[in-house]
C-alpha cells in the first residue's frame, strides 16, 4: 500500500489571561450530489434556473405524491464513502426529521439518522510537506436540501423558491479531530478535492453546493489527549455550532472569533451554552441563532413512504472497481515514480485536470523537467493572465514537444523560453517553429570556435584580465552566446573559452 507516513501538526494554542487554551473542531459538511435530478424526484437540479421552475409535485408536497429514490444519487454517496476509505452499509434507511420551514413544504426533511449509508472513514489533511492530520469520518448520510426563502426583494413580502427543495445532499460528519482554523479549512479543501476527483460533488462553494456547519469548543492542554484515550466527550469543552459556512476564509475567521469568545467567557468564570450560531462576515463575529436542539426535538421516525435502502455487495464492488486514482495516491506516485518533491506533487495534483495535463507532458519524458515546465512556466503564466489549465493556449503535446527539443540538445533552456512565448501567442508545432525560424542550437564546434576567436581577438585587455582572474571567463562566454543569438551550446562555449584563454 501507500506510504503515508507523516507527523501530525501541533494544535493551535490561544493564550488566555489565565491559561493556554486548545481548540477542538468537528465539521458537518453538506455536499450537493452532482446529479441532474433530485434525490426523490426527476426534477432538474440546474443552478440559476427561473425560480420554482424545477419543482416536481413531490417536491412541493402535493397530496398523494410519493418519493422514489434516485439510484444515481445513492451510487454517488457510495463512491464518496469509498473515496474516504469508509465502511459502506448495505442496509440503510430514511427517517423524517420534522420541522416547519416555509421553503420545506413537506413539513419534514427526509434524512438518515439511525442507519446512514456510509459508516466510519478517514481523510488525510495535508498541512505542509510531511505534516498532515488524520481526521476520522463518523458517517455520511443522504438527505434532502431545503428551498430558499427570499426576504430582500420586497419591503412587505417574502418569497419562496423551491428549485433547491429535494436536491440530494451528502452530509459528511467528522469526529472532533480538527485542531485549528487552518486545519478546518484544509479539511474542507481536501474533501472538496477528493469529491471533485470522484465527480460526486462539483465543490462549488459560491453556489452553496458545499457548505459546512462548524462545531467549536475549547479546552485546556492535555484534555483532548484524555478524550482520545477514553473516548469520553466529558473531557472536552461544551461546543457551539456555526451554521452554513460556504467560504474557507470565513470558516477560519469564524472559528478564531468563536474560540476567543468562549475563552473570554470561561476565564470570566462563565459557562458555555451549547447553541447554534451564525457568522456575520461584515462584523467578523458569531451571534446566537437558537439554543441547541436535540435529535428528539425533531421527532425523528422512519419514513413510511420509503422502504429501507438495501444494496448489494456486488453493486458496491462494481463502483469500487471504477474508482479513479485519488489525490493522495496520485501524489505519492508522482513523488515515488517521477522523483518530484512532495510540494511539487501537491501543486500538480491539486486539481485533477492539472494532474492529467502534467501526466500527458511527462509521459515518456523526464518527470522533474516536465514538472518544472508545467509549474514554473505554464502555471505561472496562466495565473498571471487569469487563465486555467482548461483554457491554456498551450497544449500538453506542445509543451512536451518543447521538452523533447531541449532533451535532444536542439535548443537551450533560454531559447526554449522564447519558443514557449511563440507557442503561447501564435501556436504551432514546436519542432517546425524551431526549424523554420533557425532557432536550433549551434553545436557545430567549428562555428562556435570561430565566434570565440573573434571575441578574444577583439578584446585583448579583457583577455589579460581573464588570464589573471579565471572567474572573468564568464564574460567571454556571455559575449559568445550574445554573438550567436543564444543558439550556441553553452557547455561547448564554456569549454572552448577556457581552453583558448589558458592555452
Ligand atoms: P449533533 O447531532 O447534536 O449535532 P453530533 O454527534 O452529530 O451531534 O456532532 C456534531 C459534530 O460536532 C460532529 O462533527 C462532532 O465531531 C462535533 N463535536 C462533538 N463534540 C464536540 C466538541 N466537544 N467540540 C467540537 N466539536 C464537537
Ligand atoms: Mg449533527
């Protein structure tokens, strides 16, 4: 198997007035399943459609309508579970979570409380090369999303848009293993990356397709270790839950604010009240939304309209056989087989499209050289121009062609950058361009020697200085390269200059 040895990062410590405090964080991430149809209806999930245009009768809870499970959504939850190395439950069941919301016409949300489809798994959250946190996943369950209430369109009225009502969500619940704001953001980022590799969630946080409820508590140093030894939550502090965060930056800011708020209360001799809070990005603070509700408040019961969900191991095996290589594996392979640094491998595997592009460039070529060209030249240029790998004007085949010409000794690294520029602005075939524009490196020793002789003859004073101080030979090399338009093979020039000056 993979070698995933790493050192866990230090937990974040906040210095209070009387003591040091550590953070304990657990996340409930809601990931919208990348499905064209909803979890229990055939209505479209298209984003940005005309309000209330993607609503089936069952989504609007018309009398007599019955939910029908969408097999594709179930498969995506299984696929996600396998991607998180989690146990897949062949038996799971849907429950009604009863509550009133104007944008939830049924009066209940169909979810999976008692028997989730996915059990325990894990995510490795990279913090720096060689430093990573193992975050345990408690469960993933399938549930319906609610619609949208709109309060800011009219001074007197509120509106309801049911397009999102009934869309499939995977709720991914972590153990409270996250120990700081940066880790929490990196954890959500890693989940997003894995699901994008799997194709099970598009990870678009701006559209609300990936959002997190963030549970935060604080404790004195040593308490978390006691919780880990015993499994007893009593060692941890009381938590507050910050609802519905859809920005990695705000997640970090909210955790930091919330931890400091709790520390101030505790140091003042107060107690933390378990509650649900909202983050206000304008003010940079969290505020109370409602006191914490318990599962029994929702009067959960098995949904009588839906049979338990029983899936077969053979079906799970089929999904498992069709899994793509995931980021951790890909990164480990780039390090091991291609000799890349962990950092470079991390950059190249951040998005699956970049990894595929890199592999096409590196195929049959030197991996390190390919990584260098993709990261430093191509990514650098794409970033500068606000482009992505999908909109790159240079293809993997073209960049591979540049590398081949360098490897063959046809062009120097310097000329290769000029060639890159031509490909970027004009396109074309690298080898043909080099041929047609006379960019080939001169390895004809006779021609180089003539150029060296000419420069030496023209600069007798410099020759005397260079004889006394061999470091000055570099000046001649530079002159020869300039005289030959950068096309002379630098190694050959170096050698000839040294020979002529000393001889
Ligand atoms: P509930 O159903 O009441 O929300 P859960 O057991 O589902 O409770 O926990 C919700 C989330 O809170 C999980 O991600 C869990 O890891 C996290 N959590 C539990 N206890 C703590 C704690 N003391 N500090 C921080 N997070 C916690
Ligand atoms: Mg919960």
